[in-house]
C-alpha cells in the first residue's frame, strides 16, 4: 500500500487575549453619566444597580466585574 501524501493537519491556534496589565484602572461607580471610558482596566468592580446605559467603553478590559441589576 503506498504511503499517504496528504499534508498533516495543523493544530488549532488559540487567540491571544490581552491581560490588561499596564492599563490605568477605572472605577465603574465613578463614571460620568453619558461619559466615555477609553483604554481602562476595570478589575473586581461591583456596578450593581449603576446606570451605565449611555456610557461608551472603547478598548477597555472588564475582568471579574459584577453588573447585576445595572442599566446597560
């Protein structure tokens, strides 16, 4: 039987996620209404019940954030 010449499949590559290290920290409870947040790290924040409906997050990292009951 002849050897197979089909190429071997390559293993999948997992995406690289940014850790947020080196970013300035933000506070979800201190955001302005209708405000913007650019390039901030929100880590271990509790924004339960906060009004974030018109807030714009651009290039931000949210890690371990509680948004229970927040207006989004």
